[in-house]
């Protein structure tokens, strides 16, 4: 066994652990930033606007008066669902795109 090789392994492990800890912190910071952002989508030609945050919480719904037809509540409900689902999709895609920078594009269920 050559002299000096023993300490290299712990040093390399220590360095690798520091890199892993930094990556974990960077991932957590990125996830927190995305969760704090708002994502907006519209439906009905802009007559309905919804905003969700990165935690997939509905923040607001804005309806233009002309979209409210008491004789066609189903259309209004459908348009709201379309807008909410689109906003959630945008939030998901933003999270996935950002996190894939850390995972190298690997699908890691439960990570985020």
C-alpha cells in the first residue's frame, strides 16, 4: 500500500458529501422559489382568468361579467375547470423543467 493513499478516500468522500449537500440545498431553494410563484391561465377567450401558485393552490378566479349566463351554468363550470387545469399544468411543467436540471432528466418519483 502506497503512502498517502489512505487519506485521499475520506477527503474525496467528504468533498462528495459537500457537493451532494449543496445540490440538495439548490434543489430545495429552486422548489421553494417555484412554489412561491404564481401561474396564470385563461379560458373563454380571456373571459376567465385563474391564478394558482406552485403549491397547486388556487389563488384567484377572475370572471368577466359577459361570461356569466344564468341559463348556461355548465359552460361556465367547464371553462373554469379548463382554466384551472391549464394553470396547474403550467405550474407542474415549470417544476419538472427546473428540477430536471438537477436530476439530469431522470424521472425520480416523489422527489418533487
